[in-house]
C-alpha cells in the first residue's frame, strides 16, 4: 500500500547534480528553497552533488550552507558524470518524496507544487515532460526528439518520450533504485522500470540561468548507449535481421542466374557482396563487444561513484 501523507509533515529531498555551476549555484538554492517555503511548506533537504567541479562551485555551496541549513553537499572524488551524480544524491536522500532537478535551472522549480500534488494523489513517479525547449539549438532539439522516439520503439519498457531526469519519485521507488547495482546508469530508464503508478506532467524547459552545458556529443552518445544497452535487446537482434536479409539477397541472385542462364558475372558484384557481408559482420561484432564490455563492467563491481566528503 502506498502511503502518501496528506499533511505538510513530510520530508522532501531535492537532488541537484552540479558540475562547474559557480555562476548559478546560489540562484539555484534561492529559487528552489523559495518555491518550497512559499508554495509547499514541508520539511526539506537540498542535496547538491558536486560532481568534481573544477571551478568555485563547492566553495559557493559551502557559503550557501552557512546561510541555509537545508543545504547538504555530497562532494564526489572526481567527475563521474551526470547519471552517477544523480545516483549519489538519491543514495543520500531520506525524503518521503525525492525530486531530481538539474542545477542549471533549465528545469523550473516552480512546478514542484504540481509534482507534489500528483504524488499526494497517489502517483509514485511523476515525470516532467519537456513540451518546449528554450535556449537550445535546432540540432539539439531534433537530435533529442529522434532519440526519445527511437528509444521508445526499441526499449523493453515504456519510457515516456521527451522526459529527462527531472522527476519526482516516492520513497518506495527510491528504495528500489538504491538497491540497484547496475554500473552504467540510465536513471530515467531505471526509475521507469520500477513500475507502480507513473504519471507525466508537461513543462517548458528554460534556457540555462548561466554557464554553458557540459554535455558534449561524446557524453551524449554515451548516455544514449547506456539507455540502449540497458533497456533494449534490438541491437543484438541486428545480427539476425541483417543475416536473414543477406541470405535472402543471395537466394534472389542465385535464382536470377539460374533462370536467366546468364554467364557468371565478373568480380564487381562479388566484391560488393563480400564487402557488404563483411561490413555487417563487423558491425555485429562491435555491438556484441559493447555488451561484453557492459558485462565486464558489472563483473568488476566498481562503485558507481566515490564520495570525498559530505557537508
Ligand atoms: N552535470 C553533472 N555532471 C556532469 C555533467 C553535468 O553533474 O558530468 C550536471 C550539470 O551541472 C547540470 C546537469 O548535470 O546541473 C545537466 O547538465 P547540462 O546542463 O550540461 O546538460 P543538458 O541540460 O545540456 O542536458
Ligand atoms: Mg542543462
């Protein structure tokens, strides 16, 4: 049975991963705590995960902590990446409900009351879906739209489209996440995988308050691969599909030569066929290699992140 409190007497944990966010960190503390204090009025903790920032983010957060006792800082030993930082924050959260939000204020904290409302009405997960993305290039928008839709098609679970890591999770979902030992984390997939009552609300994603995005094309591809490897078996089936296709093509060619009685072709078609099949084989080996590496990663059982200090 899901026990969502009806009164304001619950603890809300906000998990905020930050990497080189010195320009926006103070504003983030201000805006998030203002919404909770003015519009929600519950007990709360702001868990900032400093993901190996190279700027003054940690110093600024420490100054904020002096002024605001709700601030907690989980300082990681180096930069482990967005998904690992979210995991570190979730692991430290004690709340009856936990909200994950980016530290660059692209996700507006002003929609917290709507997330809480849904949770109080029985939702275990409330995904925040990006209806509009401000301050992002056309290429970024198209790339993201395509990725979420492809992912939806090939995924073994029903991950909602246009949903990033901005979501509310109930304690029982968070407890399940804490128990997951997967190394290569795709948190939005893991949270969806847990199940229970999941709902979605729409919001307008804002431009960054300050600074520049730290996601690069390489880290984005890495994130996409984590999602695909973690929640789809389709890439492994590519070997099947392409194998069947090439066999079918070879039968068609054979039938053509038998029926038309044409003399054997010169080397060109043979070369094309060889390269085609060779290429397919290499692609399939590469895909299997990705999964083998994933297994290796899981067998090694290295921690997803290391905490240097907690303030
Ligand atoms: N972030 C992090 N570790 C990283 C990269 C990013 O904790 O290695 C944080 C970053 O500070 C921000 C959030 O994750 O709060 C999202 O990052 P970013 O804005 O670069 O991504 P985008 O909004 O472009 O997806
Ligand atoms: Mg951002």
